[in-house]
C-alpha cells in the first residue's frame, strides 16, 4: 500500500506526491487553528513556568540573606551586597527567558484578539491582516524584545521590590549599632562617620562603597521608572506579565 501523503495541486492538476495535504475547507482550517493555538499556549505556559521559577529563586535568596544578615551582629553587611549581585544575575537569566516567552505570548494574543474574540463578538477589525505576522514569525522566528527591554519589564514587575528590600536592610545594617560587632547598645548611629566606617568592605573605604551602591540604585530606579514604547498588550489596564 502506498503510504505517501498527497497534497492538492493549486493549478488543478493531480496532487503532488510526498507533501502533506493542506486544509481545504473552513472546518479543516478551524480545526488546524485550534490545535495550533493549543500548541502555542503550551509553549507559552512552559516558558512562563521557567520565569516563575527564577522569580521564586530570587525571593528565596532575598529571604535567606536577610535572615543571615540581620539575625546576628557577627554577620557582615557584605552579605547583603552579595545578595544584590546575585539578584542581578537572576534578573539577567529571567530576562533571557522572558524574551522567548514573549515570542509565544505575542502569537497567542494575536489569535485570541483577532480570531477567537471575533468569533465570540464580531467587531470591525482595523488589523484584518493579523495572520501575516504569525506566518512570518513561523517561517523566520525572531525575538521581539531586546535584552534591555526584557530586563526592564521584569525589573518593573518583580525585582524592583527585592532590590528595595535589600537596600533598606543594608542601610539598617550599617547604621544600627546593635547590628554591629562592637557591642554598642545604641539604637541609632551617633555620627555620619560611624556609618561610613561600617560601610567599608575589605580594603575599600566606606565612602566608595556608598557611592557605588548609590550609583547602582540610581540605575535601578531609572530602569524601573522609565517607560519604553510598549506594544498594544501593555497598555494601561490590560492584563500582562
């Protein structure tokens, strides 16, 4: 028995051998789109799960380092600075994963907005050629977001709060005598020089450490507050991640 698949010839001639047949009726097209949507949704969900894992790791790291740093005066404030570096590494990993997630999210949203929504409640669609971007993405997949844009979105959603918690804990650590090894019972630092001395990190003077931390958090604040040219899925009030 000949098991080769055949495809209809668009010129009206005999079907070509060795090619899968394409859907010809509206029912076949609808069935194909339904299965395609389920496949894209599964891939999007898989990448979203990877993003959530990285966020969970970051939250766990912050909680663990806070417990280590603030539980005993013997713990050095450098533990919190190390936590900032570790959170930055996790943010970079999550930004890479988010770029892949955004590819599948974009395809899914195109189908939901322009196909399934039209079935449920037909409206005048100003972007009737919505299928062409999906077809172009399937033929030549490419990332839609730059690395910086992906990192900025994840920073604005989750990581800005983790950075803020670490900063507050670090300020508390270097400015509270009870959290230092000198055994003082004061509640507050008695001078600015005391804080600068406590901020020292190995051979690096405290004022340099403070300047570096301030510069780092200026960049974090800029990345959090800056609004880039988001697409239609990221307008105010629309659900997104």
